[in-house]
C-alpha cells in the first residue's frame, strides 16, 4: 500500500478518507445489493451504509462498518451522496481476478463533500490506477419504520438450508408465500408456479434453526420479483435473520463473513403484496 500512503497532505482536502487492503471486500458486499443502477451512500463515524431501492417496495442496505477499513476518517457528522453503483463496482474490480494467490488490490477512497466526485485509488503489485466517479444529489430514501417493538415473528437460521429451499421453489410463481407460526408448519415457504404449488417446511427443532421466536401465525405473500435480488446476499451469507412485523413487512438480514474473519451485514426490507394475497387465497 506504499503508493497510497504518500498522499497524506492531499487527504486534508477531503471530508472522507477510507483505506482498505483488499478492494474485493467492498466489492463483494456491494454486489449483494446490486439490483439497480444507482445507490445512495451514507458515511458517518460508524462506517458506510449503501442503500438501493426499487419501486418503493423493496430496500437493500449494505453496511461496511469503520472497523472493516484499515483507516476510516470522516470530518463531518454525515456525508450523503448518490452514485452509479455499476460504475463503482467496475472500478473496484478494475484489476480483475489476480492469477497470483494472495495478491489483492489495495483501495483508497476519498470524497471532498457536496458536488465532489468520489475518488478511488487502487494499487496492485506497484501498479496504481485512479478513478473519479461523479456523485449525484441524493434522493430521500424510504423509511420502512421497521421497529423491533413491532416484530411479531423472528427466525435465525443457517443460510445453507435456505439456499437449498430457494433452489427448489418454482420461481415462475408471481408470489412467495411465507408462513411463520408457533405451531406447525412453524416456517413454510410456498410458490404457485406453472408446475403447481411447491412448499418447503422447516421445523423449529431443525439443526439449521438457530433461534425461533414466533408469537402468532402470520401468512404473508411477497412478489417474487422483489425477493429475487436478495438471493445474491443469501449466496454470500452464513446466517440469515427473517423477521415480520405487525404490518406483514419482511426483514431479511444476512451475515456475511469476510476473508479476514470480520463480518458485515446486508439487509432487505420488502412490503407484502396485498393484491396478490387475495388472488391466491385458497
């Protein structure tokens, strides 16, 4: 990271400076929420939160806490900007996959404040690349008002079995139905596709279930098109928390382990589809 440390004097002009030994860490987390072109970045002393939304029905948040970075300096309480996520990911992966095991691209990221571009400097084996990405006026992001006080049902399970269940479900279905209950079937995923109905059941006593806190039976349906983007995060995760509140809103929180043993979280919020719920009622 030698070349990246030679520019300490220039750093004084920026309100945000973040350094990371492995740019792939950031890339892998952001890929998990890359289902739309643009994202809103919130920087604070706690780290970065990157938010992607679609149709005011689904929101994904990726959290890169300050501890994940080798250096994280922010001079304002919060900095917020919108950015083209596709371009950011292209820049983070500009060196591609190294053919030499253990060789990683170091990253330095700088932001000068409102209207300034986001500057990336990447270094791999002495080769330095600069990228400057235009930032945009941030939009207001949705507040799903998902309060833990209003959570009715919560399950924490190993991601492995949920991956298998998603593979078996019929994704030609318009909806994914989720049943969470203190009684049988406890936790059930159902689709209603071209081949008929498909169900995957999970017992509360399953080895894959790490926590089961269901207060009442809830049956909610969600558009498959809104759930599908979360499969990227699921594929990278080791654990997933599934929660529903008193409105039927769904929260999926994925725990992703990084190469150095640290963990990051990606969460998805999704609104229930009430119109389709009536259509598919038995």
